[in-house]
């Protein structure tokens, strides 16, 4: 803290002396802040001071923190904060179908950018986040899709240039400024990357009304053009199971299933330049999400890379290794990881970890998206073993917690209890499971309150808020790496997944994303939402700090103590990895008070309340702790030495 600021209030002329500080480079100085930024910043400062960590900068060696010690904040730059309106159209002219910008349409760019994100680092840090997962920032095809379904690449997953920041978000220098400013605060930055596909550039000569259905390797082998009866091509190619460079050099004609063509105007649109050749793609039509097509099919028309090809593997390693070299980022979230062959990841992941270590980043966090409809822990775990992914996003956790806190009508907690038994399936077992990013909702699936409204259609907004707070208590005290989806801390709800779950944090002009009240606030949905006094923000900030300061909560093993088929008591003990001391975490998922005895360690003779309510000072008897939890309440009880 340095210096002071004197404000003179209008009529009375009273002086108010406020501390001023100088933020990290690129984050702005309080002394120069306009009033619409000053007041939220002061509120954030007051909250941070109450938590003992206001703008202190890196109080520890950021690089020494292991993944399980982080709290992640996931943000889509376009929907967070507009720091530079001059880049709203990405430097493109024409109408919305040319530049992709329309802040009143949920399918188009709304104006958020990297400067805006950098300007709001204090807000994110004071929430308790230690790492920021930034949605893809690479240059995208501005608009694509059928004429009646066109939308923009505001989400970042339609990449044309893998080496540059999309102009709608700013420049490479703006990204460097974000990373440097975050690092100056001791915060990490994770990039969202894609190796499965590029933007939809490649078209097919065959005109098929139903949209190019998937054509299998059995019916359309690599050795024939256009099917089994077609002329021979690619002589000597032994199939894609042979990973050798010599074998793949024999695949020279990519027209085995469809005949790929590249529009003249987009002939050289992809960067690096090798990506413009259709020979590096599968070209088999659209996936139907099952079997072979899940790996070889185009993801809703997006050009699906032949990730079995050693040239593609080497190219992707070069692309993403360069981002590590240039910017010193701290991790990768891998999009559509299950749509890529496991052999690719077995080469890519070690190369990235080695590149990071050479840059002085020993705890580079890599986690893949393995999204499936059944949220099966066994399937998730298989990708940590078969593909050697260090971690995967824990969709099973999302489903289990959502159902337990009310997303499933009359949902019990047995699925949640089983989750920790299934942790043995992951590579590294229960210790490996500590690195799984856990979450309650995201930009694809939707937000927790939306699930809660479906499961509890008669619940009031106050009840939905309490259920959401209970879910966040689980997220921040159970195993895994808590991942907060931007806006959840401000009570965003939404009507569904995908575009319906991507609201604006800054003042919104989108009527479809602002037509319902938020939880925990009377603030208009169209207003900006960076309120550090919001009950969810304060709740998350308190528990994030508790998690950071309590080794049992971020690094401890888990023992399930109580669960049930119906809403009610769910309890686990977590254990300090060094001392073995117990921390009991208990939740009441019902709307009635719960009184119950819970098994604890016989040596846990005294307890202290760390959060919530209902923690007794002493066991009823050795090995048995009597709990009284209010409706939708929780408690965190730490055994004392």
C-alpha cells in the first residue's frame, strides 16, 4: 500500500481519506481510476482486507504451487469486460455477418476482450481464485454456419490462426500484459487449446442435402477414391494404425470418402500454412458422436485434423509449445480431448510438460475435456490411463453434486458418495484424483441454478440461492481443483446450456440473456455484475481462503462418513497429508433440520468450527460426533491437537 487519496464530497465538502495503492503493471492505478471503476474497486479492497490478502502480490512462490492447491476461475473473454471498444468488430468492416459483432444477439461477439479481463484481475483475485482459465483466444473465423444458423466465433473454438490472438480480443501484446499482470499477483493463467479441429473451411465437392453424414473406414477405405468401387489411391499406405512417417508419406490423396475442396477466398486463411492442405484432415463427414465417428468425424462441420499423422502431431507440439515459450503460461485445458486418438496425447502431453519445465514451470497443469452424456467416472478415468492425460474435467462430480443439492428431484447423495470410491480408477488413484478440476456448471452444460430450477420448479429464488451456496460449499471443500464458472458468483441462472449460459458480466444489451432475475441480488439483469458484496461472491471468497489455508481440504484424502438415498446428511472426513488430523465436512441437502451422529476418528477429541454452523466442541463419545445442521446448511469441523 502506498500513498493516499483525498476525495471531497459534493455539498457538505467533507474530506474522506482513502488508502491508494499501485497495482501490478498493466492493471491500472487507483489514483487514476474513474468513479465507475473506483467504487467497485474500493468494495473489493474492503473485502480483500477482511480476508487478509488485499493486493499483496505473490506472497508465495507461484511456480511451487501444485495443481490441487489452485482455485480456478473460468472466463470467456468476450462476455467478461470490454476494455477496448475499438476492437469490438475485430478490425473488420461490413455488417454483423462480416465482423461478427452484435451485442444484442447471444450468438455473436459482445465486445469483451483481454484488456477488460486484465482490468478486472482484482475482482477475480479477491474472489479467491489463484488461476484463470481463459477461453480460447486464437484468431477465429468471424462467422460461419448455414445461412439460417450463422453465428460468430466469440467462444474461440473456430480457429484459423493458431499463432495470433483474435483481433476481437486484442493483440498478442495484450495477452502478454494479462499473463504478466496475473503473474505479478501470484496468479496463474491457463489457456484453452484445441488440437481436434480447425474452423470450417474445407468443403466437399459432393452435394448432399442431409449435411455430409459420416463415411466409415470400412465403407470408404483409404485405398479407394469415393468408396469400395472407386479407383485405387494411396498405394502402399498401410492404414492409420501405422504411425511411421514413411507410411503416412504414402497418403497423398485425401478424397477416399468425400472430395475435399477449399474455397479460393480461404485458400491461405489458416496459420501455420501447412494447415491449409486437406491431406492433414480426416474428411469423412460429420460425427454422430458414437464409435469410430467420435474420433474421425467433423465436429459439426469443423475440419477434423488427422491426429494420427506424425506431421500433425509435430505441428501441434510446435504451435502450443511456442505459446509456452513466448508467454510462460501455466497450463492447458484441452477442448474435445476424447475426439482425438489417445496415441496423440501420449506424445503431446510429455512434450508440453518438458517445454514447460525448460521454461521454469514445474507444475504445468494439463486437463482434458472428456464430455459424455452419462458422466461415467470409469470413462473419464480411462483417459488418464489410456491417453496419459494428467487430469480430466470431472463431469461426474458436476452431475453428482448437482443432483445432490437439488438438480434431481428427491435426489440423494449415494452417487456423490460413490464418486470417491471410483477415484481409485484414475491414474495415480486417489492422489491423482486430487488434480481433477471440479465444477458445478460451464459454458456448454449450463449453470447450477438452471439445473436446480429444473429439479425444484416450485423453489423460491431464496431457496435456489441457498441450494447454490450449498453446492459451492461442496465444490470448495471436497477433493479436486474447484473451478468457478464466471458469473456464478453473481447469481447468474440461464435457460440452458451453450449460448444460454454465456451471459455478459458487463452491462448487457442481449434481451434473451437478461430476461430473468439473478439470485441473491436486486440488481437489474442488464446492469454490470462485479459486486463483491454479493452473497455468493462473499461465500466463495470465504471458502476459497479456508481451502487455501487448510491442507486437508486441498491435499487430503477422503473418507465417506454418511450418505443416503434421499435428501439429508452427507459427510466426509478429510485428513491433513502431513499430520493426519481430521477435518469433518458435513452437508444437509434437505429442507428440514438434520440431527445425527457421525463417525469420526477415535483420537479426534475436540473440534473447532471453521465454516458453516452446527459444529460441536466435543464428540458425544469417542468416535461419534453429534451434528445438528439447519436446512440446506453445512459445517466444517477441524479436530484439534
